[in-house]
């Protein structure tokens, strides 16, 4: 039997058990993706391009945070209203997969991806030129609607061109864009608003999107594995009629996959982790400025470098740990399960991330340790967050390889719904109960996510197989 690069089929012949679990012996061998044969230099460029675009779109979600007072003053509104607007952008990013996923089926990945980049660039121009709050909000939300198209397509492209035993490392580098954007956005935004107009934040974003468009046109291919969704396979056999278009835009293609408990629990865990991420990023200026008498957006924006550096280290470390864990389980049992890599992040989930969160919260609450301790805790928390996230993000691309785009799209719907809630509610919650108890709640949510990951890592394939036995049509 040829090794199945995607789902639980034995990868080493000598150690293969004679009676593998249900689903392993039943799952037919999946042909290797044609993208695996691309030269390494081409894969590296593609990885850079898709990571760059996630950096550009997530940069926009937080870059205005240091400029909130200036924007609120110019548009005669309040910082609280702008935070709600930012939450709306995050919601738009989450649900954008309901738009761009079907467009990918209808237009092809390359055309839809480049179209999304163009829309982001145009919306960045509109936001930078906004003359009132309504125009500002409209263009920001429309720009947000391109959000997860880059993440879903990016992860799908990487799954098509990188083999499973190195895929975690590739996803680790890819995730640098998704988390570095929110982290460096406030820092760069602070520099810009200190020395010039906040509008230059969006002219910078326009330039980032423009560069991404040029690189995407030149280098991102239309490579798609043989394991794409059934609706995509049938596209070549059908005329594109209004009925077919309605079928493609049917949201049950995404929501129906939530019947899988292992899939849904992994989504919820990503949402719980994103709560900490956006609670940290959305509240830092509110916390640090009054406690340390900071009046400059530049100085307070520099705090974001600490978690940003942690994200960088955690992404790379998490990717390497994820792949090493996969190889360890292949040697141990003779074949791979997608859930194996989730074991790599348990130390981060149970100890590093909640521990750093509590230190950050209570040193600020009790005003001990100066700025140094919460800054170090922010760095360690960033490492723990991304060390945890890597296995979950890669698992989303591997659990159901025939529907990986839909799975990844569903993940971002839940993930950004949690992110939007955290962005909108964290400052009022801190005002009501204090920074200590607010981030203690985040630590508890992290521990809940850790328990969910243990459940998936232990019983994920069993839960998945039970659904496929009970609902045969669910299995492609």
C-alpha cells in the first residue's frame, strides 16, 4: 500500500500493525499532491508570499489601536465606538470564508486569491481617504471581508506543496504573518501617529497589499491536490448555472463539518486562545499608559514588540516540535494520525501560556515588578500561545483532507468570533473587575482548551469515525 500523506494510512511498512483502527484500513490511499514535486526555492517563495498577505491583512486589525484617540477626535466619536468597529472588522474577517471559499471553487484559487488582494488594496485606499466615520467604517469592514481568504488559501496551498512530516514547520512560518501583524501593527501605528497623520497607516497597508499582489501574480500557482472537495471535483463536469452557484455558496458545506466533535473542539480551542491574543493586544495601551504615566503612542506601542517577539519564537519552535512529534509517532506505531501533532503543544497549553498570563495579570493588578515583569510575561505568553496554536492550525488542514478548505474556513469563523468578542469587551471588563481577574479568566479559558486538546489527541480519530459511520454522506 502506498503511504497516504494525509490521513492515518501506514507510512512505514515494517512496523505496521496487522489490524489498524477503523478508518485506517478503510480509507483509500490518497495520491500525493503534485505540489510536493516543486523545487524548494519555489516553495520558499510561495511560503513567503502567502505569509506576507496574512501579515498585511492582520496588520490592519490592530494598527489603528495607538491612533484611536486621534481618529476618534477627528471623526467626533469615542474610543469605545472605534473598538466596537474593530470587533466588526474581526467578525467580517471570520465570516469572509463564506464568500471567498465559493469564489475559489467558481474562479479557481489563483484568480480568487489575487482578486482578494486587489480588494484589500482598494479598501486600504478608501480607509486612508475616509472623510467621515461612516466611510471609515465601511471601507474597514469591506477590507476585513477579504481576511480569511488569505489564511484559508494560504494554509491550503501549503498543505498542497509540503509533505506532512515538514508541514508543521511550514505552517509555523506561515503563522508568523497571522500573529506578527496584530503584534507589530500597534507598534508601527504608534510610530506613524507620533510623527505624522494616522492616515499614513493605511497608505502603508496599501503598499503592503500592492507588493503582495505583484508577488502573488508572479509566484503563487494554481496547484491543488487531488484531495479537494467533491463540489470542486464536480466543477469541471458541470456548467456554471444559477443552481450550481447556489450549491457552491451553500454554507452547510462549512457548517456541516461541525458535526465532527474533533473538528468542532479544535475550533473552540482556537477561539479560546484567540481570546487571550486579542484581549492582550486590545487592552495594552489602556493598561500601560495610566499605570506607567505614558503619554506617547510611540512609547506604549513599543510594548507590542515583546509579545510579537514571543509570537516569532513560538511559531518557529511550535512548528519544529509539531513535526518532530509526528515523526516520533510514525516510528512508535508505524503510521501517522493527524491528531498526533496536537501532543506537541500540551506543555505550552497547560503550563507556559496560563502561567505567563497570570504573572502578566497580577503584577499589573498589584503594580509590582515595574514594566519589566509584564513585558517578559508578554514575551513568554507569546511563545506559549504560538507553540500551542501550531498543531491546531496544521491539524485543521489534515483532519479532513478532502475538505480542508472548508475545515480551515470554519475554524476562522469561530476563531474570529471569539477574537471580536475579546476586542470589544476586554476594556469594559477590565474597568469592571480589574486586569488581574480579566486575564485570570483568559488563563482559565486556556486550560479549558488544553483539556479539549487532550480529548482530541486521545480520541479524535474515534470521534471522527463514529460520525462517518452514523452519517455516511458526511464522508467524502
